[in-house]
C-alpha cells in the first residue's frame, strides 16, 4: 500500500462512514414547476419502494408460505390444533359453496362487505402470463366472473387490462407504479388483484400453491402478498382451491377499499364536458352529484399498514348527465373549478 494512503487511511475511512450520514432534504411540499413536490417524491420512492419500477412480482421481504398440508400432517402439532386447522379449511370451502346455493348467505356476505353509498368498487384481475399456464388463467378468470355478482364490485378482467396496457411496456417491464397509475385513470381500477403464481400438481394427490398480491391503485399502496398452499386429492379439489383463492382475494380487496370513501376520476375532457371512469355498472345514476376533491393523504400505522385517509380540499361539483359504454359517464361542472385526472370524484349523497 502507498505510504501516503496508509498515512491518511483512518481519515478516508471516517469520511466513508460518516460523510453521507445526513438524510436528503425531501420534505418540502413546494413543487418548483415540477409535477411532484419533494415530499411527494419521498412518498413514491421511499415510503412505497415496491410501487416504483423493478419487478412488481418480487417482494422485498419474502412472506412465509402457509402450508396447510404440512400443518395437517405434522406430528408435532397437538390434536386440538389439527382439528382447528381442518375446521378452518372446511369452513372456507363451505363459504364458497354457499355463495351459489344460499340466498340468505349471499345477503350476509353483502352485509359484511358494505357498499360505498350504493356504488361498487372497480377491481382489476391481473394474471402473470409469463408464469401461469393458459389453462390456469382460464380457471382463475372464470372463478372471478362467477363471484362478480356476489360482491359489491365491478370486475375488470385480465384480457381487458392487457388490452388497455398493450401500447405501453409497463406489463413487460413489470413496473407496478406506472401500471397502477394508468389503470386507476382508465378504465378506473381502484383495487388491483395480482396473481403472481398459481400451480396445480401434475398428479393427484399433491400440493396446489398460489401467490397473490393486492394493490390499492387509487391510493398507491401494496399490501403484503398472500402465499397459500393446499393439498388436493382429486380434480374436484382443484376447482374448490381455485374458488377459495378468488373468493379470499376479491373479498380482501373489497374490504381494503373501505380505507377511504368511494371515488372515481375523469379520463377525458371535451369543451365543458368531462368523461369519468364510472357509470351504470358501478351504480351511478343520471343526476348524481360528485364532489371534486384535490387529492388526499393516506395515513399509515408504524407498521406501514393503512390506518385511514384524509381528503384534500373540495374544489367543485360535477353532475352526471349521461351513462354510456361499459361503465362510464358524461358529466358537467355545476360549481367551482374544473377537475383534472389527479383529482378524486367522491359520491355526494
């Protein structure tokens, strides 16, 4: 080692260790002619690191798998634990079956998943085509379609999402932040259910597995992934597993949307007319009034879990004049300032 370097090595080491200790000044809320303020940049890049670039099918911290087969077969578990686990699996299967057969159970489900002032939340189902077979994509999509009428939601299926994103590279690049930003404007997805992995055993009996993530596209928050494994004895169990997975994921997405009031956005403007990403299927009616809210703030617990949402400033009111297309509406401004795509349109009862 050079004698000069040896002599100054302690000083160099101290500079390396402490020279960058202070944090970046990114707390300012001034936008400075840019789209995002420093505080907003921190929210995107630091508070929600999994929402920006990178592989949205990769978690930064792996979630332990819930291996039901191992839990049931383990000799180390007490008999009471085994019975409780078996009861939970059986109960989940019975709940899915009851959706089809019992009107009373359907009323109970709707009661436990209350609607936002009689409007439904728009949920997107995005299935990773690079890791899931076409046959399994069909199973998942079919199960989701059957559940759409059983829950207070409007389903945007996998094909429609891929069609919407066909002109961009966000699906190929797996950029979840940009993907969610596009979909929350058009076709207006609030909650995004990502099926990242879904496999059945080649030969029964065997183990089926799934990995599913739920993303609040409207508020840009990703919830912890669900990793589930379940033993399947025959082809009938495969169908039950698929229904169980979709019922659980869609139900969690609907419940997670309740962190804030229902809202939609404009996706296009023509003179004094505004076209919004919600309509008849969502539950809007001609003459409905929508408050124009200038954003809001998602409040999180110390663990990073959403605890509540504080709405921004009210800037005007839109009136629904016409319902059209798959689930869209034409509106006019009745009061205040015109909305932009970043503004939230909240149902005004």
